[in-house]
C-alpha cells in the first residue's frame, strides 16, 4: 500500500516566488476569489489543482502529470506553465479542457510571480 501524497508544510520554503503561508492563504481564499467572477467551473477546478500541486498536496502536476516530491521547484513550476500554454492552444475545440488549463495557468502564474492576479 502506498502512502498518500503529503503536503510539505515548510513555511520557510517558498512556493515559486511566494511564501508558503501566502500561497496556502490564497488556496484557502479560492471560494471567495472565484465567486461572482463569472468563471466556468472547469476554470475554478484548474485554479484549485494548480494551487494544490504547487503546495505539494498533489503528487502529480495538473497538466503534464509530472511527479514532484513535496513542493515543486521553480523549474518544474515554470515547465508546467509552459505546458499549460501549449495545452490551451491544443484545446481550442474543447472548452472544458481549455478552461481547466487556463485555471491552472492562472494559479501557477501568480505562484511564480508572472501575475499579480491570484485567479
């Protein structure tokens, strides 16, 4: 039996360019951040998946399925952003997938400091 992925709750270690505590707070605030924003449910699911993986709570990346032991490093986070851009272009005929990937991209862009928007 394998153990479930465990969150690496190391407040001293950054998540991308953000403090762990800041990224964790943003994840907790997602319901409020996504309410009333007119985002489709798949977008919100992508945002949540991006944060969960970046915080080390999911072992597999939300777009590529790449593995990470705990909090992924900046190189892995930015590679996932790049993959999201490519996947979004490929999913033009599949709105649900496109919206999910856009949500992942949005979350990881904030985590990595490429955006000031948390969703």
